[in-house]
């Protein structure tokens, strides 16, 4: 089932496709917070592609109403796309591929990014990410997203502290060789510069599917860290609901996933085996001082 709303935007600026994965209707309050953060984006026009997993018709309509109410004033367009999931599998990578495929097929925009329903952007996020891509040959831009320690209780969220866990502001794309320092909503793709075959998420990976794609792109396309010091949002960790929301180990909780968790270990081994020994290209303009 696919429901679209293509009202003309009242906002100026380049059109950006934003993909949002949403799998738990009981967490609608978190989706609302995420969509509200999208609705505040400045100096861009946005098309939001929300992908749900095996929702009932009334649940889909609930999401449609929420998006309609939130994007009414901005005029941002959106679509709600429900994937059937009879086996109750984790469709995290399939959701991303659905958004990518629709983006390339529609050809409405040359900029694509993602944000998970439990995270947020600040109002300058998209214009920050799109700026270094508009008139250059860079394929990916990224900015800083620190981690938020969030207490979740009765559909209310309380931010306790913000920590610079990944050190994005101090890293270049070569740091991807050591591990993924980029949360899903910290970067944007310039799809006019990227072959669709290279922007495909491995649906056999239970974790780290985004890291696999970043390594693929970093080997053959130029990245820009021009905005790496600009904070554009929060990567939220929910101590009281970590098992239900975060699949990444919660750095703020004493009950963290083991560093040797089999799911993560298997995914990491598969990715490194796939990429090891492949040629890597550094492009002009990717180097800068880390002062």
C-alpha cells in the first residue's frame, strides 16, 4: 500500500528526499518528534518517504494523518509506503532499498538522506548537508551528530546529557576503514553523482548495512567533510527502552550489548571480508587540516 501527498511546497531551496523507517506503531510519539524536526527545515524543500513494516490499514492511516497535520504548513510532500512482512523479519535494509529505488525512479530530486524515527535534526540540518553538494562533484557530505542520553517514560522523552561519542568533527572518510563513525542521519547522498547499483543495502546483513554502503561509496566517490564541525541533530539512546528501539549498544547504560555480540560480529566479519583488498581512491578536495 502506497499513499502519497504531493502538495506544492511553500518553501524555497533545493528538493531533498528524506527516508524514514518506522516499524512500531506504539512509538508514534517518537515518529511525531522526528517528523516535526523535518518540518522545521530551513531553505530546502523536502519530500518525505516513510516506510512502515506490515502495518494494518488503520495504523497506516494513523501515520498518514500525523504526516498530513505536521507538513501542512510547510507544504512538504510525503508518501507512506507499507511493506508486507508476514514472517515478522527485520526489514531494516529492505526499507532503505525501497526508499532508494523510489528516489531514483521518481527523479524528483538529486539529494537523498535518511533519519530513523527515534532521532531528530535541528532546523539547519538539511541546508547544512546539501550546501557542499549543490555545485560540486562530491557524492556524500556529512556533519556532526552527537549522542543524546534520553529517558523515555509514558510517551515522554527527557534529554539528560549530550556526548560527542563518535568524534565526527575530527574525522575524514579514511576513518571508515577502522569503523563506522557516521550515524544514519549525519550524511547526505548526491545521487546525481552516484550510480544506483552502488547505493544498495545488503538485505542479508542483520546489522551494519549502512556501514557496508558507506565503505562501498568511499572507495570510489569523493566525500566532503566541509561541514563536519556543524552539529545538526542528535543520535538518541533510550535507556528505558533500549531493547525496543536501539539496536546499537547504549553508551549511557550499564546494561550494554556485548562487544562480541554474535549478530554484530557476523555482520562486521562479512563486511570486512567483502571490502578487504579492494582499491581505495582519495580525491582532490577531501584533504583538510584537522585544527
